[in-house]
């Protein structure tokens, strides 16, 4: 391991942690993957918080198992023809039981890919505000990890980039005024980051507002504006509701400023981070291991370089069917009437993995059972640059014939959706103390987490099962102890 890797590992010490699918149908413009670069939606890029919490013996909230994060962690190959465009789409349909309903469901998997070669990505020069949470809740390993994450970011910048560094608790310090990152300045910036220590409350709203204000002077010059915030997302001063933060992030997005959130700690404000990461130009990564810290630097260019904007997809099922649910885009789906939906993804980013979104289609009440044949019409559109005209595609999606060869990408995506649903259900039940029901949900989840590509998910399911069993054991011990204490103190003269 490199010295950076060892430094990252030291920083993180103490922070902690088959579905049968039928066939396919080609959907849109282009397909088969031409290289190791992929495309994923904005929002959560992983389920690192869930893995960390489970490794620490906690039952995380259901929102920790965010399905868009699960899908983004995997390279989902739903491409069937060479992709020679900046952005390509394919779709295939697989029929399988949905874990949450038990009903046979037609899962429509829309995969994203790019014809861009791995070395061809050139991020624009940045006007970057690096915002570091130094509040009291960041004490210890979280603060060390935050400093290391900041170092990784600084190492990716150069003389064409303009950097401002802000540290915040219940107040703010501009540690580095906006300046180009020359080698001489880089050493000074690293030294300022090393001096950051935890103290005070958390005025996250004020810090974000200050960052946006600091970036105003650097607009133009061909630089892209972005705020990169390293935080546990636990505001204690100023606004605390999601709407205020989302509104501020959206205001920045409207002014051309993107947002990357880097979450740390077992007590991270997951719901707030997710909400903020779903505005245009935003994404969210969680750092729980030394390896993830290293990847923050390696993936920096992809995290700060949107590939496409305003992806929209209308899916209109044939009569008798409806779009029941959508996965991977939980905040960006609206009812278009007649069983149809409009899917809107504000931003698509280049990635190590080919991402996907998944729609579940079912027979409407009184409709025919699922069978081979046309399932839906879809219309796709996106912009390669803000303000440019939309590029449009349309076509038909079909349910494959029984016995048709299974599509591996669809099988993987459907399994991930079902695993995510099962983990969400088990976590919700476990946090309510309904341990037996949680274990039943996990047993069903384990059955669908098959295949080489889902080894990490099986480990997560098994880990959560062990945590639930331990919580149940402790709860049983407390109940027995309380009952024994009550019996020992019972007076037979009283009915209690």
C-alpha cells in the first residue's frame, strides 16, 4: 500500500464496516460497451454508509440501502450494439417475482453507457469551493478522514483550477482565498488543511451559502463552478430541515454551480445528504474505508464532470398494464396518467460502472397476465450541454418469449433491486424491534442475492442478519432480567 494509503487507513481506524430473468429487447440508440467507462445517475453513488453501520453492529435506517447506490456500485451490462456516442441507452425486460409484492413483474432495465475511451475524459477547469466540516460531531476518526479526503481533492487540482477552502462549525473561516493551485501553493494548502480541528456546532446552511458566495467572483473564464463538501451532515445551527438545504443547493445549480457531498461517520445525516444530492449537477459518495479514500482521488474527475443533463423518459404501457414502481430514481418520477410515468434524471455522470434505472410494470386491475409481446412505448431525451437542444429517441419495449436466453445485465439489475427492497424491509423491521420478521425478510433476500457479482450484497445480508440476531439476543436478555426483577419484588398481597 502507498504512503497515502497507509495514511488513509490510519485516518479511518475507528470509523467503523438468483432471480430467473427471461430474454431481452433492444430499446434505443446504441449499445454494447466499448470500454471500461460507464455512466451513472447523480445522487448516491454507493451504499457505503449501510456497509459501515452493519460492520459496526448497527441496524441502519432503511434509507441507507438506497437502490440507486446499489445499482451505481455495479457494472450493469445492458448493451447489445457498439456505442459510438457520448451517451447510449439500451433496455431489456425480464420477468421475475418482486420481493416486496411476491407478484410476477416485468422489470424494464434501462442501461447507460458511453463510447468515450477511458483516457479521453478531460474535466473542465474548476472554480471549486472545498468546504470542510470541523464541528464537534466530527471529532476523532471522522475529522482525520475529512482532512485526508480534502488532501485527496487538493492533489487533483492544478494551475488552471481556482480553489477556495472553507472550514466551518457554528462559524466559518476562509482558510484559503480563491487562488490557482500551483505546486508552491499546494503545499501551503495542505498545511492549512492539516491544521483543521473539531470544535463547536454545525451551521451547514451558512457554510453552503458562504461557499456559493465565494464562487461568485470566479465565474466565467471557462471554469465550472462546484462545491465539494466533506461532512457528517448533522446541522445543529441555522436551518435543519431538508427543504432549506435542497433549496440552497438548487439555487446554486440554477446559477451553474454543482455539488458533491462526501459523507463520513456512522452518524451521518443520510436523508439530508440524499436529498441534497438529487438536485441538478449533484452527487454523493460516502467514505468508510481507506480504499474509498483512495478512490475519491482516482474518481475525482468523474465526480465533478457531468456528462449529460435533463435526461427524461416517458414510458407508456400497452392497455392493461401500468408502471407500478421505479428504482434508481426515487425522487424524479411523476405520474403521466393512464399507467404511464415520466422519469427525470437531472444529471448523468461518467463512472467506472455502467449504471441503470429499473421500472416495474404490472398488469392493471382486470388486465391480462404478463406474457410475451409488446409491453410499452418509450420516449427518451437528454442534453449534452446545458441550454442545448434536446436529443430525442423513441421505440418499443417487449416482453421476451418464454425460454428466451436470459440477459445477464437484466438479471443482475433485478437481483439488486430485490436485494435492496429486502434490506430496506429488514432494516425497518429490525429498528422497530420486530426481529423475527426481519430475519424472515433477510432469508428471502439471501435467496435472490446469488451470482458472482453479488458477493458484496451477500456479505451485507449476512452481516445484517448477524446484527439483527445480536439485537434480538440482547433484547431477550433485557426482558428476562426485567421479569426476574419484577418477580423478586412482587408482593403476593397485591394484584399488579
